[in-house]
C-alpha cells in the first residue's frame, strides 16, 4: 500500500485547493477522482476574483469571460441594468477548464492525481487511514473528503450532513446577444428562488435553484420561458444536487476533514459555491499542515475557522428568508435600489461581506412589508 501525508477524495476546486497548499508546504498529497479527468461539471461558473489573493499564480488562462455588467428582471420585466464599480470584474469559468487548471497547479507543486479511481471505503487503522479504491488501497495520515454534494465519504466519517437541494444548469451553444451579455438575474419565474444567465466567451449558460422550501421545480419548463428572453435555444438541462449552508456543523473528526460542497458551503442567498469551496480547502490545508507539524487540536481549528466563515452565511440566510417571503415586494424595495446593485456586485467580488450590509437590507425589506412605509 502506498502511503501519503494526506489523501484528498475529489479533485474539484475545494480538493485541488487543499492539495495545492499542502503540497506547497512539502506534504505528500494524493488527489483521488472517480471521473476521467478533465471532466465536465454542471455549473454556471461565476467566480469571485478575490480567490486570486489566495494563490501565487495567474488565473487568466482558466477564465472563459470577465463581466462587469449586471442586469436584473422581475418576471422578465421591470429591468434594472448597472455597471459594477468593483476593482475587478466577476469571472466566468468553464468547470472542465478551471478545475483542470487548478489540478495542474497542485501537480506542479508535487501533488499526485489518480483519476478514474472510485473510493469504496475508508478505515482508520493504527493511526493511518486506509482508503479502499477500484485501483488499490492507499494509506494516509490525514484524509480530506472533497467529493461533492452527494459524495459518501463524509457519511463514512460519521459527520452530519446538510439536506440535498435540487439545482439545474443549461448550456446553450450560442452566445448571448451583445445587449444582454451581462450577469443576468431573474426573480419571479422560479418560486422561492432565482434564475441566472451568464455570457461565456463563445456560448451562454443558465442556472437556477430554489433557496427556500422543499419543492423541486420543473426546471426545463422554467428555463424554456427564461430562454425566450434571450432568443436562446438548444442544450440539455442537467439537474444536480447542491448543499446550501444551513447552520454550523462539525467538519472534522480524527485525522480527517470535510471541505467544499461536501461540507455544505454553498451560499444560501446567491448559491455561490466555488469561492467558498476553495476557501474551505485553504483552511483545511492550514489545519493539516499544523497537525503534521505536531500542533494539538489543529483539525478542530478548521471547524472553528469555518464556523467563523459561517457567521457571515447566517446573514445571507436571514436576508433570503426575508426577501423570498414576498419576493415581488423584495425586488421593488430592495433590488431596485441603486445602492443595492452596487452592494451585490461588491458581495460577488468579495469586497464586502453580508454582515456589512445585512442589518440595513433586512430593515429595508421588513419596512417595505408595512403599508405606506416602502
């Protein structure tokens, strides 16, 4: 059996970020990925440019577009368009390109990748994890579960998990019309949720998720209605699970951590997941590096760090619960305010946090529910 300092199960942004930062510090790291690499991934691919601050390489080769223009609609009307005044534009990526790029950076630091390698079980034996796979059994001092929303590893570790929620993505073979090449967000067509449509370099991608409630919408029908707004046709709708952040949970156990969407890190208001997954991977690498250096309770520090991050997600969840109570009114008294568009841009760009604006936003929304006060 081959032994490593750390085996990371899942080579998405969270797993590869963990591998990159651990390998950079001299740890022996193996990424295990069940799919043939590179692989496609249903995702609309909006990424905050802030992630560049966490790495020492240029992300430009991995980007499919950068966008400053934001366009909001309510049931395809009542349009609001604005140019973001953030320091950097929002990135749009194709996951097969972006994820491959991140893995390549980790490999350049000394990490190894074994793709088409399905993990079938894990067991802690005499202080070493034994990771059973379709290829062989690996041993590692530390184990990271980065296997996504429906991956089994966190369950095998005995860690509580968030409920799965349905989201969907539809890729179109043609680009958006020039006047609609923006970060398009639609409120009203999808109950208790949001739709969006983003421009890439040579095509367009649409996504949607319900953020409250238990219903699973008819995404194909809803996408078809939204696509008429852009004269887009073709493509296949892919429904996939997501795990929205829904409260603090323990993310570590003996010599193991869970990161990325397996840790339920998806923003409960914007449904952003890539940046938060990468952040969790960085924090996981810090904790494991400290543990390898002999620091007691280092892995508990990872859970504590993600709880601190989750304190901000609490505000996102509260805003969502107020906004989607009466979304039409929320759109009128919240989204349509010029300052709100800029604040949303700053949130997407990572320049501010929900905690910086939540009290004002919630007060504005709740005041709007009172007749004569909006």
